[in-house]
C-alpha cells in the first residue's frame, strides 16, 4: 500500500485549472472591498466604525459571503487531493504546516494585534501605547472547547486568520484519515458517490442536504463570514472528494445552469426571510431555533452549495469550450507566464501567487487606513472609495516589496521558493 492509500482519480492526468486560481484571487482582493464596507455597516461590530452607517452594506455582504469563503475551502480541498497523492500523508502534513502554520505564527506575532489595538484606540478615553498593549494581547490560555481555536485570551483573537486556522486544522485531520483508510474501501466509497451523482440534479441535491442540516441545526457563526466552522469542513471535504474522480467534475458542468437557477430562487426566498427573522427585538437568525430562523438557514445552506456548483460548473464549461484539455504542469504547481505572455496572463500569474500573503496582510492595513479616514468630514461614499483605494495599493505594495522579493520572506508567508 502507498503512504496515503489514495488511488488516482479516473482521469487522464492532473490538469491545472486556472479558473480556480482566478476565483481565489478574486475572493481575496474582494475581501478588501468587503472589509472596507464593514466600516460603514450598521450591524457589524468591526474594529473601526464610521459615525454614519448604513444597512445597504448588509445586503451586498449577504450576496457575497454565501459563496466566497465556501469556494476557498472547496478549492483548498481540491488541491489537498493532488498534494496527498504526490506527497503521501506525512509529506502532506509537513507541507501544510510549512505553507499555513509558519505564516500563521509569523502573522500572529507581528501584525495580528494591530486591529485589536486600533479598536481600543477608537475610544477617546483609551491611551495605552501599542507596546504596552502587546503583553495583554498575548496573555493566553489553551481551551479545547472552541476547536480549532484552542488559543484563547481576553484580548487575543485569530482575527481574519480564522480561515488559515481552520484550513490547517482540517488538513491535519485529513492526513491521518487518508493514511489509515483502506484502499479498497476508499475506492468503493468513490464509486458509490460517483454513481449517486449520475442522475441529473443529484450533484446539487445530495451534497446540499448535509450543508443545509448543519447550517440549520448548528447555527451560523457571524465572525466566520456567516457560516459554521463545520459547514466549512464539509466544503473542504467536498473539494477533496470532487478532485478524486472526473465524473464529479462532469456532473457539475452538466448541472451548472440548474444550480444557478436554484441559487437565485433560494436566495430570493431566503434573504427576505432572514431579514424578517431578525426583525423581532432580541432575535438572532444566526442561532435562534425558531421555525422561521431554522427554515431560512436551510435555504441559506442549500443556496451556498448551489452557488458553488454554478460558479465552478459554468467556468469549467467556458474553459472546456475555448481550450482543449491540456495536461500542463502537475496539479497545484504555481502558475507562471511565458516569456511572451500578455499583460492579462502576467497579472493572473502575479495575483495567483500572491493570494495567501495578500489575505494575511490586507485586514490590518484596511483597519489602519480606516482608522484615519473615518475622521474625515466627507460623505460615506468618498470615505469608502478612499479606504478601498489606499488599502488595495498598500496591500499590494507590502506584498511586492516586503514578501515576494526574498526566499526567506516568501517562506514566512507560505509561498513556494
């Protein structure tokens, strides 16, 4: 038996899927727009708040969070399949610790306290310096009850790095499972799942049911972009399974249009229901166990999966129609433009490599910029545009000048050498 006990997928060979890199880059860059909008949101308790707020941001945020972060977890699961096949379970675990664990520690020790300190500094009565605040931020204890967030403290937080914490934990849980799962049993499971998704619409319905149930019964966690941590685990595992057999990808292409129609219908019903469920005093549709709150969470969970099938299936259709199948470099290899690549391809390659560093860097920069901009005497729209423009420029500049240019800094931020 091999080190990972994983059979190769039913496909001619690994193919690079550039649309997945493009989605990852789009989501991470979009987070700058999203987090900048939270400065002006009436309901969200963001680090820095503008004096004037609006409810309009909640609608736009709801349409984004339903698919954005689940897509990142699903794509991470897809990549984990190929990484496990190449490296085996032990090699995969080591690679994940280097690519995710090292930048998590580096960012926690350097930039993660900044937003929390600026939140306190927003109070005119608070005058503590950053250096005095740091020991209180790192006054922590271990608490397994909130797994995977086992480091807890009065001021300590994982902040926007919750995504990295979850992704690392799920990968380290997957490695021993893949190592100990008997080869024959893994093959039988894959065959049964592939057979189950053969009927039209099955790739929509069957995976959507567990996600909807978890979202309904375990609630939604607002700090994690409105999804339960266990729903994210399902998206990650779904990606792992989808990568194992070409028939799953074929089913997603086939059902992409019904998925889009279903997502629009579910959101058209669920979003107003969500607002109604939260209208009553003290009501919280994220966690309430009333019939209405549970019902809208069911619709939200199902809509999230339909969005993913629609996005990935339609993009795969478009790519398959334009470009013949090309084995290309091994799956997971860092993309790179050729010597005569156009501007678009060069930008794509640049952003695809920058995804994780930009994700790590962006929120402290957004909060720091917003801390100054909210004091302007200007309309909300002007402030928002300024926060987005300056934060995007500084995030890319910090990546380009401080991260990508040396082997050491690339390693510290999870990039390949």
